[in-house]
């Protein structure tokens, strides 16, 4: 069976980036006129040549999103279970080298956090941990899923990459989706930012969505961390990865997230700035490429930006996020992975969405098991 690594190895980063910058205004216009777009169209839509067409892209993106998803947007909450981590990552507050208090939630503490999130109306939850196999490995994650599965219609995880058999165990326990971001598809830059720990294995991480697809996961979330390398090239490889997976594992659903480097303990500055206009362009380009893929925006982004982007292609949004374990009720001191930007309450976000003509969806799928 073909895997993504084989396809990925046929591409050169610099040649790919240059081909994006070489796109012309005529190619952008042609991409906008096409009813079914391919990856060359996507290159045109994320190119500098598309900058004058962002308004047109936004209008088309909004139209496609409303036609496919209606006037709805899903709300979810992340819940951090642990900030223990065995990796050194230059951009993350949980990095092994950062001298912060480490904490892993007990069953009792998990249930206290869950009680708070349920009181806010959440039915979709994202469980997040650092990458520490001994402390928060498969046994811990499976226990957490079993502990809360009756409370939520949809459980997603963002943890260390696992083997196919381990994913199969978690799916059997009630896992619905897995988010696994490559961080950057630039191999040399990846090595620079991940000098130690299991995460330093570029290929193992690259092959994770294949293992998830073979395990039969319901949904896979992809993305790159913008700021580590050129956002256009990383976005193209994310789109390439998406299209490969959709063809190979066609029963699985997919989502794309758009994290930009945020301040954290450790303080890495972005190598390449991604402006708000750049991010709008990218989100619209993904919607024009694929009308079915879910697009998610987190509280990393500012209040002003999120107010505007919810009508331009996004289908899910987080609110009131805490990025430290126990951050909702158990532990108030700062042990955060990164600083959030939009600090509004769940109720304020829901009102903002309603004011923009969007219906908040708390639960749109039941994971019966």
C-alpha cells in the first residue's frame, strides 16, 4: 500500500515554494473561475498574486461554507490533562528544558474539569497532553476516555503520535478524532526545532495519519505551526497530505487547523511572519479547494480576528480555553503551553456568533459504542 512519505519524497521544498511565488494573476483568476479546484489552483490562491483577490475569495468561501454547512458553527473546548513532556521543542512552553511546575491530572481532577465544561454546554472535547509516554501514555489516555465517554458525544485527542494498534485500542474505548500537526514539513527546520525526544523523528510523525487511517479513525486533523517556516510551502504540503488521505482513507473525515506561533515560556520568535491578511487568504483558499473539510480556529487568535473570520469559511471554534492542566477549576497558576489571545467567555463567544447570524452547534454527532 502506498503511503504519504513516498509521495512527499518526490517534492522539493524550495522548488515548491518557488512554484507558488511564480503563480500569475491569470492563474489566480482561472482558479477562482474553476468549479472543481486542484492543488495547482491552491498554489495560485495562496500565492502573492492572489492578494488583490482576497475579497473575492472571501465571498466565494462564505458562499461555499453556508451552502455546505448552513448557518452553523461548532463549539468545542480543549482540556489539558498533563504538561509533562520528554521532548525538547523550541516553540513550546511544555518543552523539557523549560523550568515550569509539571502536573498530570488525577481521575478526580479530570472529573472536576469535565463538570465545569459540561456546565458551559460543551459536548465536544479535545484532550491534550505533553508527550511523555511513561506518564501519559496509552494506558493513561485510555483511562481518561473511559472516565469521560458518557459525558461527551465526541472525544478528540491531541497527544504524542502512537502506533496503529494503540490507536485501535483508543477507538474501541470511544475515541472519535485525533489531531496531529506536522508542525513544519521542512525536514531540516523540523530537526532544528525538535532536537531531542521521540518527536524528533520526522518520518514517524509524518506517517501518523496513515496509521490513523489504517486504524479506522472517524476524523483526522492536520495542520502546520505557522512561523517556523514559510507558511505558503507548509500550507501546500498540508493540502497535499489532505488530498492523499482523502483518496486513501475515504471513509474518514478531515479537519484543518491554523495555529500561529504564540508567546510561551521559552520565547521563540517567528522566523516568518504570517499576517492576519495572510491567514484570511489561506483559510479561504482551503475552503475553495475543499468544500467538505472542516476548518477550525482557536483562541490563539485575537478577538477582532475571530469576529471576522467566523463568516469566511471556519466551521468550528474553541472558547474560554485554558492551556494548562486543570486550568478551568483545579489549577489556576500559570503552567501554560502558550498564551491565548481571545479570552472571552463561552457565553460571550456564543453571543458573538449569534449576532453574526450563526447558530451554535454543541453536539452534531453521537459516537455510539
